[in-house]
């Protein structure tokens, strides 16, 4: 197979188009989610929840935040491990759920999870029984009947009920039914559509194909990401990018297309920038999410929004929504290189659109 030779500009434009960030905008939320394959359901609300920010950056201020809640309530979109996906895509995960933890070749940490769940089968059955009788319940409603506590060096240590629910999601027992000061749970059969499972090998291939279509260009192999991989295996076609080491996989449908860009403010968790190594290699953009840093050590802000201008990432907007005061505060616009007048005007237009969408007064 021919190895496609791409410039960095080619690769960036492929990535931007694939992420629905070109000039031609999608028309509705479901088109966005199907095109991106997922919205990360992170609750951080410094400006707006990430899923809503991603939708807004594609659809503009005509996007109504109630649409996402409505789609989840109607089950046309579902939350699987904090990733909002089209409901029909659950068919691509059923075989993996049925096979969890994945046999003898599964990683040791996954087999450990499964062993712990089986050791605490009484707790699992108690949860299933209560959900069957009472319907959706938050984690705090369940009694901890585990005979062996979950041990961890992190924040999950001894959080037995929440860990049990997470592993029951992996096994296809339960699913997220909504939110009420946290996630609300129900039997998976009541949440997921009744679609036949796609056989595991075919499902993994289709998922990789969808992932590559949403990214445009990606590495065949990358670091393990347990929830949503950033690599794509051998799907697509091989490519090299000028000035970047190694080989990539590219979606052939993206090759040779015209590019018309626009300006967009992105969530820090947007898939265009989520893989920081890919972001650095293709966009040569310096960025970190700084919400976990002490304020004095932040360069760009708690929840700084990367700025896309055409096929380049050119800076960050340090924004904060103060809902009690009814204002969107722009603490700074960080320019990686001095903006032209056209750049400044385009960025200001997006900032004003963000305030309009949030229904907040703009304070710069």
C-alpha cells in the first residue's frame, strides 16, 4: 500500500475537518456526536461542562444546552463510562461486556478487578435486586455489603460501592440513568437499546474505524487509555508527516479535500487537543490543563480554552463564568504569537458568541 506523504499543514487540516471544525458546521447535536463518536462527560463547569462546550464549538450559539439532557433522557444518547455516545453504538460494546475481563491474556489489573467483583458477589446481587425493584438509584442509596474492601493508593481506596458499580458497567450489568448530585444508576437492559451484539473482533475494528474517521489522522499504537483509546491500529492507510517522526494512519476519505477553516474556542478536553503528544507533533502547540496546579504556577488559567484559527492553534482564552454575578469574565487572551487584526477580530467574535450562548454579560 502506498504511504501518503503529508505536510504538517495537510495533517492539521485533516484533523480539523475530521473534528467538524471546518467552516461548514454540522446542523444538530446528534450529527456532532456521531461525527465525533463521543462527548466526554466531564462535570467541570468553570465555563460550561466540556460536553456542552464541544457541542457549542461545532454548532454555535444556536445550540441549546437542554438538547443534551433531553437526548440522554430519551436514550438516543447514552453515558458509557463518562463518554456520551450514540445509543446505537452500544451494540459495539456488548460483546466486550459479555467477555469481561477478557480471558487469560487480559491485563493483570483487569483480572484483579474481576476477581474482586466475584469475591463481593453478594454486594453485586444486592445492587441488582434493589434496582430491579426500585428503579434508578444513586450510589449513596446502596448499602456497602462487600466482604473485601477495594484497596487502592488513590482516591478510590475503600470506595466499595462506587467501584462495584464501575465494574458492573464493564460487565454490562448496570448503566447511567441520569444525574442527581452525581450519577444515577439502573439496570443496563432498561437504558441501552435492545440491539444484538456485534462480534468482538468486528466490533473492535469498527470502533477503530470510527475513531480514525473522527480524528482524521492518528498513530497506529499509543499509550494505553482504558476508556477511549487514542490509537487506531491498522485501519485506514499509512502516512508520514513532514518533520514528524514515525508513521501515522490516515482516513483516506479525508485526503485531497479542500479546506475552509474558521475560528473556534475549544474545551481543554476537546478531541482535537486531548492527545497532547499528537497536538504537539501536528500543531506545535504548547498547552496543559492547569486546573490542578496552584494558581501561582498557572501560565494560562484554570480552564483556559485553546484557540483554533483556521488550521492552527494560536493561543488560549482564560475565561470564567460567574453565574451568581451573571458575567463571563475574560481574565486574559494569551497570544502565542502577536495576533493580526483579523485574528483579534475573529477571536473577539467567538468570545462574544460564547457569552451570548451562556446568557452572561461579557466582562473583559
